[in-house]
C-alpha cells in the first residue's frame, strides 16, 4: 500500500536495503477508514480548512487513529515489490498525463500564436502602405521646400531689380524736368529775339 499524500510505501519500507516488518506508529487512519502516514495526514488536516479526507473528501471527526501492524517478512517482501511496481506505474501515468497536457497547451499556444501572426500581418499591410505614402509626402515636402527657397531667391532678385528700375525712373523724371526747364527758357529767349527783330 502507498500513502496517497507522499506516494511512499505505507508498510514494508526498505531500511538499509531490507524490508522492515514493523511500522509501529507510522500508519494512521481517518474516521472514513482511509490510511496514510501519520505525519502526512496530520499535516494535511492541519492545513485543511474543511478537515476532510484527501481521498474521499469525507469530514473527519475525532482523533487520528494510529495503527500498529506486524506481518510476515516474505509477505512484506512480495507486497513491497507489488507496491513499488504500482507506485512506479502511477508515477509514469502522472508523467504521461503531464506530458500530454503540456503538449495540448503547447498546441493551443501555437494556434494562438498563428492567429496573432495573421492579425499582425493584416495590420502590417496597411502600415506599410501608410509608410509608403508618408515617404512620398516627405519627398513632396522636400521638393516644396526647395521650390520655396528658389522662389524666395527670385523674389529677392526681383526686389533689387525693381529698386534699380525705380531709381532709373526717378533719374529719368529728373532729367525730363530739367530738359523741360531748359526748353522753356530756350523758347522764352527765342520769343524775345523774335519780338526785337519785329520792331
């Protein structure tokens, strides 16, 4: 028999390689009849809120019963082998169950990761399109900035040229005014001379 709390043998444990025929005080039973190591079940009940049997979940009332068992050595040896085989098989089954559960969880994770990858790809497509549009806009902005600088340079040149033309026009106007004054004076002189010759 095996303690279902620690999975160690209840009776016939090996002591220095030899099966022990006495387990006085080691084995205990609850009020429901299930047996465990005394230390194991005492710790279980101490930590249990409902004070229930770990096997059948029945409520335990009263003290833990200590069992005092003696048996034949050959019987113990045979039972020890059977119990060890049973315990080994149980542990193997538990390991297989754990491995199968881990494989199921791994497959579920793979499925979730594949779904997330699909969503990521669906999101990446529009993002790449937006990035391409953004790069095109940056190029247009750069061209517009270059064109703006060229226009600023041309505008500055035109301002200088306009200022020069305005200066030339002002000079021309002054020359025309002086010529008008000279022409008026010349006309006046010619008129005076004509009048003198007439008399």
